[in-house]
């Protein structure tokens, strides 16, 4: 079945550092890929998405490019802030590949930014 | 603008008791989902609905039942709670199918089964 693998962390960085959170996936067909963010005590919020190969999703300074050849969707940000501290989830939807509706999530990466 | 609202937010049950979690959305979304979140496991899909009167099983449906009698509400029931069902439950909704649309999540319901 479909699956998403991401580094679990916690990942601890200093403010203004460069961020990369790796995400790879296993799926048949052409899944859509997403990054969601969960701040403490809240539900998940969509951060960015890409629906086809080579698409780049971006939002709030975060970027991720859909790489079909490496089955990856790594999240990057050039300069992180304390307010970016949260849990980040990589996810896919594979309806086109015959999967059920809904998202398949990775385990989440806890990001901690220190001042 | 309420979005997705879950009730209750916290609940403690004894093994064998039953309960219902209510999810309500005010965005006129067709699709609704119930997930559970466990440490080290990420979110896993329990059941979902593609419209009023429909339900379908997700990845981990055993021990749960759902109903979607009204478009805006999606109920998750536990008939006989077990300690393995201790978790944080999230409801989500979307206008379109998950491969194109954004899922909107509630704030979660923390359930402890003793």
C-alpha cells in the first residue's frame, strides 16, 4: 500500500538557520503531495501542496518540489523563525492510483527553533 | 467563522463504555474524515464520508462506527471502548476529493480509556 516516510526528529535549529525536512513516498500512479503543520494544541493546517511531477509548492517562505524520479517531496526554508516551531507532516493522496479518499500521513517531524 | 468543531475535547472512559464524538462543519463540505493520532504513528484514517448518507472504511476502522445523517455532521462512535483506543481524534472536511482539495481539521478530541 501507499506510505510516507519522513525524518521524525526532534529537529532543533537556531533562528535564521536553513531548514530541510526529508520526505519520501511509496505509491502507484501519480499521487498528490502535501505538507501540513500542527502548532501546539491545534489541528493540522495545510502548508503547501503539489499535484504533479516537478510542481513546486510554496507558502510562508517554505518550499517543496515534487520529484517523481526520487519519489521525494522535501520541505525547505531558507531562514527559520521561533514561530516555525511545530510538528510537520508530509502526506499523499493517491485516488488516481486506485487508493481510497483521504490522506496517508508520515509520522511527523517535530521542529524546535531556538532564539 | 467556526470551521470544523469537535465535541467533546476531552473524555475519560472506562473499558467497555460507549461514547460518541461529534464533528460539525459549517463550510458546506461534501467530504468528511475521522483520523486518530498516536505517538510515533502519525495520523491514520478511521472512516470517511463522501456525502450525506454515505460512509466508508479507512485504514483502521475496527472498533468504530460512523454516521453521516446530515451533511454538516459526522459522528464517530465507540460501542465498547478499549485501552487501545486511547488517542487523539481529529475530524477533517473538504469541499473536493483529497487529491485536489485542502482538508480542514478540527482541534482534536483527546480520549483516554482506562
